[in-house]
């Protein structure tokens, strides 16, 4: 039995991962744990480490093709069937840049030769939307009832892909023209796809 929990589910931010394991079979002292990350996660951040006090012995980790191989070194002893490991930490990974469910995590428990003892595919936490910063809405003319342009500014927390949509809500405003001009930072042409609300 294996479960995965993220310290934060926000899209695009750094997160620590807690893995809880109940061993279905004994894990030898020289056995290994292979953690397969969903493709949208980035485990290659500088300083990626693995810690656990429940797994005896020193731990060494290598990363290759989205798989973290955890080897047990000096001081390791056999972990018997049914052992609870609830403090295996993977520090630190970068969450996917887009919200929603992720692909499955995979876990392989092997002997020193790589023969698989146990295997699990695990559903992790869904990713939640990232946070915009420096958001401002500034009318060109602030007098009540006048027709004015409105400048909307914000800083993205994650990349905005080609074809993406930006939804902006302006309560209390009546739209007289549905058009936009692009900030140079967007490097493209913006088109108003839909206007909901009053449009004169």
C-alpha cells in the first residue's frame, strides 16, 4: 500500500513529497526503491534529496529519465513484511505548470539485482491553479459614468501557452466595445473570444 502527498498543490511551484508505504513483502537490506514521477513533474531541481528515519541505513538517490532510484547503504537492515514507512520525503520537485489531475506515480521495490519484489501505481494530488501577482485594473478615466479604456496588468506565475484564454471579470462595468491591445510582453495578437454581461 502506497500513498503520495504534496506539501503544496499549486501549479508551477516547488513542493516536497511525502510517501507513505506499507510493505507487502520484506525489503532486503540491499534492496532499492524506484519512484517514477508523472511526466509533468520536474524532479531535477538542484539539491534533490531523499530522507527517511523509518528506512534503516544511509540513503543514496540517483535521477534518470524521471525515475528516482533510492539505494540503501551503510547500516541498512531487512525491513519485514508489513513495515510502515510514513516519513519518506522527496525534497524538492517542481509541480506541473497546469492545474488538474496528474498521471500515475509508480513505485518498484527491488532486490540488489533489480528483480521486482513489489510494484504499485499511485494516484497523487490534483494540481490547483497557480497565483497571479501584481494584478491591477486601472481605468484611463475614473469619473463615474464616462466611457473609458481599462488597463489590466498582472504577472504570470506559469507559462501561458499559445492558444490559451485569459478570462477577466470587471464587475460594474458596461462594455461598449469588445477589443484589446496587446502588451509587448505577450508577443502576440489578442482577440476577444466572448463577452459576458452588458454590452452596448
